[in-house]
């Protein structure tokens, strides 16, 4: 993995400042590629790259060119089928100077034009410039594993792997009300939106083509769940065998390297399956990394220790407490480039820091819950339906926060249904984010955000899910909302690259995912268990105590992380105070004080909490974390008085 950046001027002529500007942009991405960096400028184009060397260390520098240097490219990611593609291109007369996967891009483009993206298997974000046609092509992989952002200014287009690279060229960034409003409902801004005005992210499975007088974005791939009419019977035994085979193939493909490879292990079925397959695939010295939480409600260390002992896997385990999370949180917001509702990303960043001492690559189980219906909300929806689940949440909001907050939540949820004509299983999660925001935002700003239609640019969400089973609709949302925009971004890519680590995701193997969309919902999910077919396909790979283990969301304490133990009704963060909060013109300091007091009151209750109290305590924790993260985000990216990480 690498960091890439670029400036393209329609005029065909760089200005004198551009060479310095591309060096600044590239320098802002140095953590993504500590092994090498380079810049290139010619005829209205400036490219930069930082390199984390995985393939062909000696000759894999960038940018890469075709034979006559009429096509140039910068690349971030891994193309897993590059050796096969290179062999075919050599037969067609192309000449390679290296064995690096990035070089296949320029020759494929020469041979097939923009259609070449259909041939790529892997995780990638790249730019290709064609000098003969004066054309720029930006491409992002199918699932959004590798990030790619862009912004247009006057006659120029800038692109980069991270938004912070734009700061030297664009000065102070401005908050996008549309992106922020989207984040407050979905828990993340959704591509092409970001948290910044006039800065966009290329959607997964899309390409951008810039010519002299036009910029066009188009889709080259998407998930395709069959409609009710298109569904065909699937033999369960055959499906189990195919799933097991695809997992085996995906894991072995992602570990084809001579670099040290680690695995983030949670004790759940997904990461355990990867670790077991790594061992069976003769990966030398499989090393697992795991988090042990001081809060036993979230601790999974017993399962992890038992599995590693049984599988003879080396394990490094770190224990994270509130102090660790609070200390790491500013750095996490800087690299994540967004406010958040929870602290898990900061914990993963600390785990990546430990893994980076030995490994260059880590494997993760991300994508399994989307492919095989692993999230708890799916079973909850199956057993209770959306309306009942929403009723429990809205009643808790009304009981503890009053009618006004309740009305805001009901109105936003109603607007969602009006826009999409269905509720995904995640609707309760979305509603909880919005409820948390309603508890702490100033009323005038809340009214302003409430008038923004965050759903109007998401028509594709309805188009891609119409006439599908409710579970398939929910899985599509899982892939295209939270996975692509948060779990693979601030929660994975940024925390890994902060520590110069490359993440790989076997459960996001294209053929595995495409096959999983054809598996009937009833084989994935039933009243007894989630990921039913995945569990049965792994019954010869994993021990029974892992297969029987219920789904547990990876969580670390939030809310309480930022409260002062000596003065429980105050935020403990040294970079936050009431004056700063009030000056943001976004949050209501009085509301925040009430939230903190109520959060402490509920959590200090000696008797068993009611369901409503548990639900609302969770929402309050999200609200407190939102305030802390946004204030940091504001100081790091938006304010003239920058907070130094």
C-alpha cells in the first residue's frame, strides 16, 4: 500500500508553485509509505507517491510508465492477479521493466483502454494520465478498501489518498453541512460526500475521467443481489463446499508475499477462520494480534488465548484502558479525518502500532458479516421487525430526553422510509446516531441540519435494492454504507497506514462476495444463529467452541472514556472546555452537562437497569463521544487555532 497524490491542470501548463505543492502533498502522506517517495511533473500534470514496498522492492518505484512514456500512473494497493496479467501482456508485445504489480496498469490501459479495470482483482486506488489524449483516469476498487479523494479548484483537479494532503494547497478546510448531516444519521459520511466542503471521495467500484472540458464519474462494478424472480434454488451441501473453497483460496491469495504477515484476532468465527487457514496454508510463523479490554463486558481475551493455544499460533495481546484510549484519540481523529460516535478505531490504532513492530501486512475478518449476515441487527430484525425495534429506541428517547428529541428522531426515520420505501435492519443503529446528535446539538443548528435532505443523493440505494429480500437489502446497505465509508476507512485503512501497515481482507475477495449474493437468505440467517452457512462450511476447520460462539461486536468503552474521574460531571479532556464548545456554534453546553449527569446517574445505578435505561445509556455514550471527536476534528482541520497532535 502507498500514498498517492496529484495535480492536473486543464490548461496543460503547471504553474511555478505546483512542483512545491506536489511535494507538500506527498509529504503529508509519508506515514503511508516510509520506504520511498517521489514526485513527477510534466505538461500540466504533477504526480506524487510514497511507497510501502511489498512487491519488487528494488525496481518498484513510482510513477510507472509504458514503453514510450505516453502513459503514466501512480498506484496504491495490491493487484493479486498481476503476474497472470503481466504474462498475457508480454505475449501481446508489451515490455516490462519490473515485476511490480503497479506496472501492469499502464500496459493494460494501452491494450484495453478504460475497460481494463474489469480485469483487475485486488484492492486499489490509482491515477492514469494519457498524454496523447490529455485524459486523467481515477479508479477505486470495488469495495472501497483503498481511499481516493479529489477536489476541483479553478482549472485544476487535485487527488490524494487522504484529505490532509489537500491542506497545503487549499488552506483552511470548511465543514460540509451535507456531509456532517449524513454522518449524524448514518454514523459516517457516504461517498461521494466527505466532512469537507468541495472535497469528495470516489465511490467504490467507480472511475472518474477528466478531459479538457469535462469531468465524468461512472460505475464499473456493483453488488448484484438477485430479485425475488431471479432467485434460483441452491443446494445447501454444494453451497457449504463452495464457501469453504472460496475462503481457502482467498486467504492463500492474500498471503502470497515474502513479508511478515499478521492477523487481527478477535476470537470470533471470521478472524479465527482466516488464522486457521493461514496455518493450514503453510504460512510460516503465523502471528496474531489481539486487544484485551480492562472492561470485562467487552473483553474477548479468553476465547482468543484458547484458540491460539489450540492452533499453535503466536499471540501478542495488548490491554487498553480509558487512559490509553483518551491519549490516542486525537491522533485517531487526525488520521481518520472525521468525527466518530465510538472509540474502537483508536484501540485498533494502538493494536496496529504493536503489529507494525514485526509485520508489514495484517489480515482482518472485515467483510464476513456483510457476506453472511453476521450482525446482531439482522437476527433482531428477523425476530422483532423494524417497527418494534424502533419503538423500543424511540420510547427510551422520549422517556429520558422528552418529546422534542423524540419528534426529531421520528421525523428523520419517517423521512428515510419516505425516500427508500423500506427499513434495513440497521435502521435502529442509524436512529441511535441521530438521537445522540439531538441530545447535544444547539436547537437552531439542529433545525438547520434537519432541513437538509441527506437522502436526496442516495437514490442508488433504493434502485439497487428494489424487489429484493429484506436481508439482501440490508446486506447491500451494510456493504455500501458502513463498510465502505467507515469500517474500511477511518476504522481500518487510516489506523493501519498511520503505522505503515497494509491491511488485507480475504472475505472481500470478489468471487467469494459475488457467490455469497446468490446464497438464499434462509441459508445465512435463521432464528437460531447468524452466519449459519459460514459456520457449517467451517465445521472441519474451527473448534466447536468458536463455531458456537454468538456474534459479539468488537467494542471498547466510550462516553466514560472522556469523563473526569475526580469530577464525574466534567469532560476530562485537556483540549476541551465549555468556552470552546460554545464557540463552535454547534453544540449546546447546557445540553452536554445534562447528558453527562444523566449518563453518570444511569451507570451508577446499583440495581439492574431496564432495557430503556440500557438503550439510552448507550445513546448518551455516543453523544459524549461525538462532542469530543467533533471538537478535536474542528481544531485539527477547521479552526485557525490548530490543536497539535
